[in-house]
C-alpha cells in the first residue's frame, strides 16, 4: 500500500494524494461504507486538472488497485464500487470552474467540483435572475446530483432532464463530448440534449463507465409570480385522496414542481430542532410542530394572473378533502418546518435539523405510479418491516412527471459500525419487500447495489456487463 501511495505522489504530486491510513475526517465515511473483507480504500487523489486526471487513468490500467470516482463530497454516491482489492478514490473538488453562464439561453457549463452553493453565489454576485435547483444540501456537487439522477423541488427538479451536454474521460484517458458537442464548431452543445445518433449521456450516470469532466445544465429563470402551498392532511385516507387529485395536476403540468408528501414525523426528523429520540410518533410530531398527520407541498410558478387562476383550481380541488388545512407563504413565519419546505421550492438553501449532523444515512428510492393506494401500500410496507434496532427512517413521496418515488433515508450514527450493519440489513429487506410488491428501486447507494442486482432481470444486467467490458476493458474502475 505504501508503494502505491508513493507512486501516486510521484505521478500527481504529494499535495494531490491523501492516505486513508491517516484517517482524515473529511473522508472517514469512505472506509466506513466501502471497506470489507475483500476491498479497502487506501487513498484519495485530488487531481488539479485534466492532464493529471488523464495521467492517473492511463497509469492505472496495469496496477493492482481500482479507481472509484467520488461524485459528491461526503456521500457514497450511486456509482458501483469495485468488488475486490485496494481502491483509490478520485475526488474532483479542485476542478471547480464555472466555465460559462449564458443569460440569453439560460444555461451553465461547469466542472464536476462546482457545488450548488457555488453556482448560486455566482448568480447572485452577478445579479443573474436564475434559480439553482438542489436536492439534499448546498454542498453537493451539481455534476454529482446529475450523475446520481437526484431530484430537487422546483419545476427543474429532474436534474438529469435539465442536463444538456457532457464531456467525459473514459477509462483509457480519452476525452469525448456528447450531444451537439461532438459536432465541429457547434454552438448548441448546451441547447440540444440528444445530438445525432444514439443518446449516450445517461450511460455515465449511476455508473462506473467514465468520469464526467464538464456538464451543461439548464437554469430556471425566476418566475414573475410564485405561490407555494402546503396541505395539512388529517389522516391516511386524506393523504390517499390528495395524491389521487394531484396525479391529474402533475400530468397536465398545472403544478409543475416536484410535489412532496411526508408524515409529520419525517418532517420533524428533517426540519425541526428536536433531538431524534425526542421527535416521538407521528401524532406527537404533528401536534408539537403544527403539522398535519400527512403534509403535501407544492408551488405554482407563472404570470401573476395565471397563478391566481390556477390557485382557484387548487383550492377547489383539494378543498373537498375533509379536514384539510391550507398553508400559504404567509404562514412560514409561524411554522418553521413549513418555512424550510417552502425555501426548497424557491431554490433557496434551507436549514435542516442540527442533530442530523451526527448521523449518516443509507439512501434508497422506490418507484410507483402516482396513486393514492400505492402510497398507502408503500407506507404499510415501511411500517411492517423488521427494524429491531429501531433505526429512524426519513420517508417522503416525491411526485414527478408520472412517477411517485418513495424516498427513504435510513439513519445511523456516523462511525457506528454495528448500527451501519443494521442499517444495511434494513435497506436490503426493504429492497426485497418493495420489489416483491412491484415497487422497483430507482436509486440506491453504491454499497447496496448488490441487493438491487439480486432482484433485477438478467437481460439488462447482461447488457450492462457488455457495455462495461467495451468501455473499461482493463477494469480501471473495477
């Protein structure tokens, strides 16, 4: 291991190589989540430019270690982890240039180290009236969010859909551009997603088939009028009814953002100031934080007259639900949890429960139709699963174009190996249970991908292996 680290230092410079034997706090989550009897993270490398990254890939083709690309800081990501042997992790945080923000066509071209907060600060400093949509926190990499296929909360919440054009370095060190970037003298690289011929951008998301070195992203102009709303729902039947009503509004794009539905308990775990063990059950959390037993969050974005007209439709449709209570933006001053939810829908960086700082999570998302009965059924599956360690699980439904995702975060104390093992066991059981009921996994952390492969059909698995062999024949990425 010492020789590997010394060789990497000679290749990239000692300042670009971090040994995990020194237990750096910034990267402690890596051995926690990756190391097992067959594999071990030995170092993190932080290339300063593309030449250094290319040197690393080319020199690694005949080495005893494999490379793993860290998509976002502090997260295990969704790219498959090499199965065996020493692992060197690539962190591209130093490649953090905002190359272009085009105010006329509303897009940005950025490097993989650019975070949501960095892009947002650039827009604010330069008085550019665009919104940056983000998922969990502002420190995430924008490119990492796209690679993980994450979802935010504005109308631009589908991050992969809003991506346009990539530059990718293959395992061989060769640099390619996708879409219209592959055409000579093209001025539409960030304008037309698909280019000519097969569309390949998605190949480099949730995968270990190459490293994204530049990515284009469409930016949402601030709407002339914005009206966020929350529906506080008294029980599961009301939640079922609300999801049924919202399906038509999503399909017809009357409510354009990612609509979320969460229990009071999950909202309190995420956005209150309570210690996790003090949150209590759902009824207790609802009473303490002035929430519904279930809560639905959405927003309207349009011209002022159109927003007023659409609000009448929202009021009329959801007002028929017995016991529903409406909250609008004015109520955020008196309801801190609602205030944090509202900020996410406006592209503003919200606060989270400060007690979550001591916890990490295993993330897994399941897909279903936008259907009230499915929401109830998935909640029942979550409540019935064996959880002897009584781990906290943050659960919310995210209603996108035609899909409802049940997004789960299984919490465990950071650095606690026993609780991590229990969290993995719980995640695997949920994957098995949900899959058996027809709710497939659409996102899962890298160290849980074997559990998804075990319940997947063979055809796609075979195709992925063939693509992997073609793009990474030397198994540089494991």
